């Protein structure tokens, strides 16, 4: 097993000995005001809990189930929103990129670039993200074994990336369902990089609503607790004041007014595990 090295994301460091990294926000940018409202609430949580928060929202959801689904405001307007969130709240920001030629522009604004799960094997997008000099968080594909994510790490290292994170978000189990292999978390950590657990995408039910993806948000906290017990360097959550009104992934999201309580309960397990390791 390689020693895990912390990854730098703006002012935060994610890895062994660092406070838990929490990547959170709405799935997609709806409006600037909504993003600021959510980011300000997250900044308050970061001020009172032993966590580091990175705000996440997408300017384009290029992998929606239906061609008619809302995708977001596009790269120019979306990055302008993220830049304002970063400036007004002080939170580092991240977004996902779907094409290699989007990476440079996103890297001018974002402290970390996210590679979507379906693109985790795409060499060109990994190299383009590495070339920005920003941290890169790679979602493990739903079709990829945890051990095979070493190839994504190797590609990023070859491209010059120094701040690399891997993210678990569930594995296909037949049709319309995902499962989590918690044994995969230490496997991915063995590659020497921090590992994030995506609690909200792990409860997706792909295409279960016909033209859209469904999910079960009641399972978010139990899975996050399990990941905290196994040991991860960070958590990923999507949150929204009114999840059922979100145009993307609403069924998976944690209501914003409940998010603090979820974090507090997950942190108790995280901190108990750390104390046990020191004993």
C-alpha cells in the first residue's frame, strides 16, 4: 500500500491527518441566488463543525437520461456563478467537465475539477484536467472495479497532476440499482490518494422514472455512516432547500435544513474511528 499524500484544494488539504473534506452543493446550477443561498449555509456549517467544505454545482449536466431534461446554464454563465460563490463565501469551488476543451476554462475559476463517472477512463479529459494544475477528483465509473482506478491515477500523474482524489459513487447491480462495495474504499486509498465517498449518487436508481433517474434519499445517511466507519478522507453530498423542485437528482438530495444534522451524526462515527485508530 502506498502512503496517502494529502491533496490541496484551494485553502484545504484532504488526506490523512486533515479534517474531513465535504464536497456539497446542488446538482446543477439553477440560479445564482440559489447557489449563493446554499453556499452561504454551507459556509456557516464549515464555521461550526470540524470540516472543510468545497462548493459543487454543475454548469452542464451532459449525461442526463433524456435529451429534453434541464442541463444547466452553460459553461460561461455557470463559471461566472461559481466565481461569485467563491468570491463572496470564501469556499473553494468545483464543477464537472465533460469535454477536454472545457478543462482550461473551468480551471481558471475552480479549485478542483471533477471527472464524471462515465468518463473516468477517457485519457484525453484526464490529461486536460491534469494540465490545468488544479486538483482533480475522479468519480469511479459504475462499471469499473475499484482496483482498476489505479489507471486513472497513473494517467493523471503522467499528465503532471499532483493533487488527485478518487470518488466512490456505487456500482451497477443489474438494471436500475446501484450497490456499494465498501471494501473498495481501502483498495483505492492504497494507490496513495485521498478517497471521497459520494453518499447521494450512491442512492440513485438509474432511469427508474422512465425519462429521469430516481433515488432514495433516506439511504444517504446510512451509507455515509458506513463509509465513515470504514474510513474515507471526504464525503460528497448534494443538497437543496427544496430537493423535490430540483431539475436534476432531487430524489437523492439531502434537504438543506437537515444537512447539518446529517453531518453531525456522520462526524461522530468518523471521529470515533479516528480515536480508535489512535488507541
